[in-house]
């Protein structure tokens, strides 16, 4: 009888189903709420994780930059101090005066360093940077007369690299090392002929008759060329004076020595450009008599790498690339 009533009364059938429908909606809503809460908790955890990671990275960067955890090299006792110049002598890198000079100061000032060894592997570069380093070497040699500075040549020690090496007490090379190139150059390109063929007009406005000096898109006047040559000769003479002062009577001077040519390490020893053959290890062991070697080279830290990665030096690099050809180089 009841089944018949349900069939005859659709409203009663709907009422019987509504509780199950309500339960399904409630369960679904609860699942959505719990899923949302779970997702928010996960997002908060990841946010905390990244914040802590960034904080740890920042602390590590500050620690590295200021060398707060650096070991006290004085506790190592008597040792040979090592400083490396690897690559072009420029305002950046291991050959920059801003990196080499503080390392030299620290190495000479350390009471435990018996001598300083400068390992050079450089084709040359800026005469300004090289000159600053040489001036500091000469100052330190006067302040620490009993602490010698030796240069050990790796693959190549030419131009700006040799400019620095000449200030050392002694220079040691490998027989096959490339040594010398006592000269100065200023390179660039001229596009005036190509511009004429292409019908390109150069529109250069200057205030000052020589403001467009060495502009690659303008003809080079005899006066400007003579002025550039005069500058090169002056810098070249500065280079020659450094070599003569540093090498003294050991230098077997010939007209070719200052011509910009370079030679093997074996020939350089014969010519007095170098003193003998050796490596950092043999110099430390046999010459300095202090086999323990402590590296004082200024290394690029994490903050510098991060800044460069995110393009902090893009602007200065662009400017340098524009004027690169108009800068004298001992190379």
C-alpha cells in the first residue's frame, strides 16, 4: 500500500531523496574547503621556505664578501705567499689593480710570509693598471726589504704582463713560455671608404677641433695620427724605463728587445728578460725554502657574480666596448 502511495505522490518521493542530495553537497563542500586549506598551508610553507632560503643566501653573501669566516693565515707559520694574475690586465678580473694591490698588501704585511710569488699568465692589457701594480710593488719592496717578490710565468707573460713582471726581484719561466713584447699599440678600424661606396653620410657634430679624434667613421688627419703616435711613444718609453730599472745589468739589451717582439722562455733567460726556470712549487721549495703555499689572490665572490648575472655591469661594459679601440694597450 505504501509503495502505491509513493508512486501516486511524487512530492513524497522528492522529500525522501533530499537528505541524500544535501549530504552529497555538504561532503563536496567540505572536501573543497579542506583542499583549499591544505593548498593555503602548502603555499605558506613554500613561502616560508623561500624566505628562509633567501635570508640564508643573503647571510652567506655578506659572510663571503667581508670574509668573516676567513682563516688567519698567520697561524699557518712560515709560508710562501701566492698571488695569481690570469688573463688580460684590465679593470676587471685577476689582473685589475683593485684586486692585485690589496692582495699584495696583505701578502707582504703577513708576518708568516717568507716571500711573495706572483704567478703571471697574461698577454697584456692596460698600461694604467699595470703601472699601478708596479708602483705598489716598488713601494712594498722598499717597506719590506727582506721579503723578496718573485714572478713565475705560466703560458705567457707579454706586454702588460711583462710590465708587471719586470718589477720583480727575479723572474722564472718555463722553457716554452712566451715572454716579452715590450711595446704599445692602439688599434681600431676605419670605415670611410666603405661608407662612400654605400652612400652613407657621416654626420658628426663636435665642440672642439679634435673632439672626434680617432672616430672610425671620419678620415684620420695627419695631425691626429701624429698626436696618437706621440702618446704611444711616451707610454712605450715608460714601459722601457720599467724594464731597464727592474732588470738592471741582467738585461742584455739589443734594439729588438723593445721592438714588441716576444721569445720563448729559454731565449728570454739568455737575453736577461728572465732569470731561470721554475714553477711555483719549485720556487717555494728551492728558492724561498718554504714549501707551504698560501693563496692571497682576490677571488670574485658571490655578490659580484650575482650582480653580473643580473646585468649590473651592462652599462659600463657597453661604454667600454664603444671606446675599446681608442685606448692604448701594452699588448
